[in-house]
């Protein structure tokens, strides 16, 4: 998720100082993505360097108000209008862990799948409890929190379905038919061919 672009979009509503930006980010994300003030100010400094925000007035309390520039306003609106690009391949630790485990001779992946299933079920129960406690009709902040919690719950449900899928796929290959011994082929130096990496997401 882009903290940078989110802060720009908030500043498009009007000038804010650092702590205010953090509070506004919390309000709009249901307090599900905590930011520290250092992260806010580091991001603001980079945005200033890139010409997307600038320092404005200082109030009686010494708060420096940051304001968006025309270039920043354009960037924020382009971000809001564009789809989120998902990275090719995966860096999902669970997917990598089970893929590696499934190809290791002598490793039973079933306990790892079951342990993850129990953890994912527990997470889903927590999320469903939090969702039940939120009433979107109570205003925009509650609606924002509800939307984020829904997303997290749907992701947990999808993870449980995927774990069932993994268990079924592995059950169809008994006796570690997928096990890979260490290759005797000596790899060439350098990065893997781009085509091979792309095949993983084709």
C-alpha cells in the first residue's frame, strides 16, 4: 500500500501538519495501518524533494502545515483513478514456505498446512468479531473501518480455501512424488532468465 500516495490524497483536501496527517490517515483506514510520526515526516520530506508538497504556514503552536502543489494534486488524482498494480510472482511467505516444503524429500507438509489452517481460522474469527462490532451506518469513519476489515476477512477466507486446495493437490501425489533432489547441474552466474520468472505468473 502506498502511504506516500495516501498522504498526497489527504493533502488534496487541505493543508495539514504531521500529527494531523497521521490522525487523518487513521480515520480513513479504520486505524488498521498504524503509522508513526517519523514515517509521516520522512514521507513528507521525500514528497517535498519531488515537488509534490511544500511547507506552508506555521500556527501559534509551531505546527508546520504542509500543502499540496499542482504536481502533487495531479499525482494524487492519477493514483485514485488508476488500478493497483500487483507485483509479478509472489513474496507471500506462506506460499513460498509450502511450495518449498512440498518439494523437500522426507518432509510431511500436512502438519504445516493444519497449523496454518488453525491460525487462519483464529484470525478469521477475530476479524468477524471486529466486523460485527462496527456499524457502517454510524458514519464515514466506521464505514472506512468496515471496508478494511471486510477486505482482511475476505483474504483470510481465501487463504483457507487455498490451504484446502494445497492439501488436495498434495494428496493426489502420494509418496512425495513432487520431491526434488538437489540438482547436479551447475547453474550459471547471474540472474535467472526473465522468461522463466514470467512463466510463474503466466
